[in-house]
């Protein structure tokens, strides 16, 4: 059996069907039409279809849609536009394409609708902090409904890059450091954006990006080289893409970076090999912005024609923004006619995507001017924001705030409406963002203190005075929206500007402080947070930021988020993933023993992956397993009961980790293999069951997955470092697995 068939068969045996097969079936209905079109097309028209052109700029959508551009549409010079939006302008653009161009092929309209279109929602890292795929799915669905109304077909999201280095500015756009959590968030977002049928309306085509290894940029520097082992690539970086493909993601984007010297936009082994041939992926593959032309900068092509040929051979169907396919692929084809079938294949996939969206049947099926003017969906925005907040520390039960307490609110971030929106803001408006200051209003005394950047400390004395008058200080610190996002990597991820001076001055007042950490990355704040009894991580939460944070502060809602990436103590610890391999000399607190640690720093992160508190205590029972051993084709159920022993309702995230203590290669200390967010009333006990298959313990061996015979340890608990109960079982045989272990979802039941 060929590897692709193995994968498909395996997937069909698993709970959900292998979605790209379904995609193929849908587009088969249109295959005769697509073939007939390709037969009629000139080479220039084919290259036009393979070309995506900016119809504006990210901050000035549609600005390039002038008469000359319409003429180009009439000539069939492009198959798609990005940075465009609006039901009416896009309808007119589409009308020109389907009425006035020779072949009347509809255009694809794309935009980066990342975490909301008009109603801006929490940034993706915050959504992942909910540890609830339903939250990510709901965010995607709302974004799709609003963007669909504006005539869009396609969004460049989800970003499913695993990000273990918080210096990397794009950590804000993904689901954090873990491939299992990342895979579940990837599936949820694809489902939310695409629904069951893209042609039925109110949905957008999703794009899993950036294939692959973009998050592994050396030193956390955006766009820089990545060099990961074959095992890490397959076990960590590829699985969320595999999960997105299985969930039916209609498109993929290749990454800017090279992987071990092979730029991803020219990486035939991974794009055409792994993604297309091994995984059977049938969707549309687009390059990242200008990335085909940049193959010359990478030093793998001398001319644009060579760059175009490399990208095409690698399997890139559409050229985003560089114009290299339209201007130079013709020259490459002239010297190598062997490229022509690849051109036809690429055009076929682009037309199949258009068919899947229903554009051949109704090119105007997207866009609804009435719906476009609908008010923001604030209830959903508030709910998602609330669910993304993580309580990191709460000494002495400082939170929730006691009724009647005199509160000082300090920090310019508490009043920064622009930062509520994050860096991708689609059509979000700054005035829509409700800040913490606005939400708390006159119930607090507000002082900005300092901004997160700059050297103006003139507000510090007034902030100290306000703190002295207060019973408790709420201190908003961290990063504004512009510290994270594309090309926003930082070598130092402590507190910028004069914030540390403000923090120390406030600590000196002796007043209890609640640090409210805002921003799109986990910061390195051990020193800053020393002596601060309560810490809340609130990210960049969208238009309902302030009210959501206020509800948690006052205890109207309970905090239930968990960290999707650990927080280092100091920048120099990064990256510090929780799922590390054992070493011959494991980290030892005793500095007289030579061990795998820094001498100047405590072992481990400040706050671990999976960490987060509630306003109540949760007791865990014993982890019990349905069997002591299972065959290599078998499944096992692990059950644990949890009880809320406190006086208020709580949202607990029960986490299941696995370890393979003895294998043919070293295995990570612990790896997430299941989780669920559960609500418990005071005194309530619930039972959580995780059902796993042996395939979920597969190890990547050169070219294949292998499930090895032997013992597996399961650990259940409240974070990666707060394990409450363990149990072990044996897998009795060895066999080839059929897909990435972390791409397989654990079945979870809560009774
Ligand atoms: C470059 C970014 O890397 C990518 O994520 C984005 O979708 C495109 N620009 C289009 O804006």
C-alpha cells in the first residue's frame, strides 16, 4: 500500500473522515467544467489565474482598484485579489470578471481576517489560552459571517505554526508551543471559518499557514532560517498542519523561511512530497507575500524565471503579490515544456477552490450590504475575551476584589483602545475598543503612570499618590499591540520603557498590587512580578477587553484560561518548551552537581505551560485506566474525577500528559495528549474520561510512524507541572502508525 493510502485508510478508521477526499469529491462535480476551461485557456490566462494581486494595502483596502486595474481584470491577468473588502466594490469587481473577461472566470477575494472582521475578538494566542476549541471555533465563525458579508471568500488564517520562542513576534498569531493543543485549535478554526459547505454562505475559505517551520526561526527572529531535526519537524511542527488538512482547510500557505537551507516556497520534498503526495492534500497552495521572488534573495535562484519554476515544481499554485508567475513563468515554460502539466495542475486547483466556494454557480453569492452594516456582536466578543483570561497568581485570595475596596488603576495600557484590537484588525475601529479604564469608570482612580514605550516618567509621582490613596492597585503593564505581529521580534522581552521603574515605585508603597499583563506574547517578568501577590494575563482581548477583564477582577466571572506557552523567568531562557527530552544529567537544584540548567537562574519557566488558577480549589481523584495493557491497534480509557472543594463555581482545565519512559529514542518528559475545560459548581464532582489509541504514542522514525511495544505513563493534572495522579499501561506490540500522533484527537467525555 502506498503511504498516501495508508494515511487515508487510517484516517477513515479514526472518528472523522479524511476531509481532503471529500474536497476532491466536491470538485469532481466540476471537473468537466474545469477541464473544459483549462483547454480553452492561453498560457497568459493560466498564469493570470495563478496570480494574486494586492487590490490595496493592508491599511488602505481597495486603494489600487482603479480603471487600469479593471482593464487587467478584463484581460484575465489575475485570479485573485488580496487586501480588498466591501460588498459593493467587490460585487462590481466580480461583475467585470464574470461579464467582461473572455472566459468569465470569477475572482477570489482574500484578506487577513485573523481574529474578527468588524467585531475584533481576542488575538489567536489568547483564544488558545481558553483551552477550549469551541472558543476558537466561535471566533472563526463570527469573523467569517462578518467578512462574508463584506464580499470576501478567503482568509489567510489559521496560523498553525508551533511557536516556542516568545521573542518571535508572531507568537501572538498562533496557539502557542504545543502541537496537540495547536492541532485542536487548528481544526476548530477551520471548522468555524468553513462550516460544512463553503458554498452555503456566511463562511470563508481558511488557509493553514505558514507551511512549515516558520515558528522555529533561529533566535526568534521573524523570517530567519529554521533548522529542526526530521523528528521535531514531524512530531512538533507538522502535526497542526496535518490536523488542519484533515479538517478540510481549503488552502495552505507556504512560509517565508528556509528549513535547513531549502526555502519552503521551493521545498518540493515537503510541499509536493509530504503535503500533497503523503497526506493526499487536494486544496489550493498559495505562496506568502512576494516569497517566490524572494527565492532569489535566499540564493537558490538566479533569475525570476528560475524562482518561478522552483516554486511551481515545489507545488505552489498561486503567487501572492510578487508577479513572478505572471511575468516570468512563461519564460521558464519556453525552455522546459515539462512545466506545462504542472501549470495546468495548479490552475485546476485554483478553479476547484472557486468551484468549492460555489462561485461558478453564483459568482455573487458572497457579500450582503445589509448584513455588512450590522452592529458589532459584543456579547460573543465579551464571552470569548472572558474565557481567554488566565489567572497566574493569587496570593492571599487578593482577587476577586472585595466589594467596597478603594481601587487605584494605573498604567497607560489600561486606557489604550488601539491595543485592545491587536495587530491584525481587519475593519475594526479603535473607537470600538472598550478599555479597562472605560469599563471600570468612576469606580476607580485612574493614573496612566507610564506608557509601555518611551522615556517619559513624569506620570510616576501621580501614580504613586493614587496608589497611596487606594486599598488595592490594579497595574496594567506589558506590551501594546505593536510589540507583536509580523516583523515584531524582540531580543529582550521584559518590560519596555519605564515600566519597571513604575512597578518598583508602586511596590515601595506597600499596597497590594494586581498586575494585569497585556500584550501578545508571554513576557519574562520574574523580577518585576516578585512581591506582587496577584497576576492576571489578559493578552489583547478585542473590543470587549475592558468589560471582560472587569468581570474577572470583580468575580462576576471566574478565570478559566491556561497558558498555551510557558512564561520564561528571563529572556535568556527562551525557548523553554515544557516537552523537553530527558538528558543524561537532568537539571538538579543542587549547583554542586553538573546538570542541564543555567547556573544563574532557577530551573524551569516562571509559569508553566498549562498553568492557570481559578477562584476555587479543585481536588483530583486517582487516575484509573481501563486496561493494564492494550494491543498496538487498541484503545484505552483513562478516567479521573475532579471536585470543586471551594465556595464558588470554577472552570477547571483537566490536562492529560503522556510519557514513554523507555523507547528506541529519548522521548519528551511529558507531552499533552488530552484536555478539557469543565465547569464545576461549588461542591460538585465530575468524572472526565479520555479515550486514546495506541497510535497516539507513535514515534517518528525516518520516513514513518512507529508505535513501539512497552510501557506508557499517563499523568493527569492541572498544568504541565501540577500533575495530580499518574498511572501506567503497556502496549503489547510494535507496528507502523498511520499519522502524526498529535494530529489524532483524544475522545473526551465529561459525566
Ligand atoms: C505576510 C504574512 O506572512 C502572511 O501571514 C499574510 O497572510 C500575508 N502577508 C498577506 O497579508
